[in-house]
C-alpha cells in the first residue's frame, strides 16, 4: 500500500473503530495509571531543563507577539503627512491618496 493510501486507510479505520480505540486507550490508561504517573514524573525529572527551556521559549514567543502587536498599533506619520498605524503602512502606501500626495512632493 502506498503511503498516502495508508494514511487514508488509517483515518478510515480510526473513524470506524473510534469507540473501540477510545475504549481500549481508556482501559490501558486506567490499568497503567500508576505506571503512567511514574513515567510522567520521571520524564519531568529527566527533562527538567528541556521542559523549562520550552516554557521559556513559549514565554518569549508570547512577549514577541505582544510586542509586534503593540508595534502594529503604534502611530506614525507617513511621508504623505497622514498619521497612520504602523501595521497599516504597507497597505496605506498603496492607496491612491498616498500615491497622489507623494507624487506631488517628488
Ligand atoms: Zn502616506
């Protein structure tokens, strides 16, 4: 079977046996509760640095996102004299209004 078909087959198989699969996963989790808990704990202990790093990264990404958002909202004065938000500059410089004024200046 080709890889693509295989994927489709898996999806179909999953759809058809969704309840059965879920049920067996649940059973597995229930019967291995303690083991899974231990495993998770151990994983955390062994990967503390990695986990922390990932958390830091996530925070940094959030901060960057926030910063970009703020930047986009920042007001700037365009060369045409209009006050626009930084985020809309790319769109604004293509407007007729802007182009006309800039053409007049130059
Ligand atoms: Zn402009």
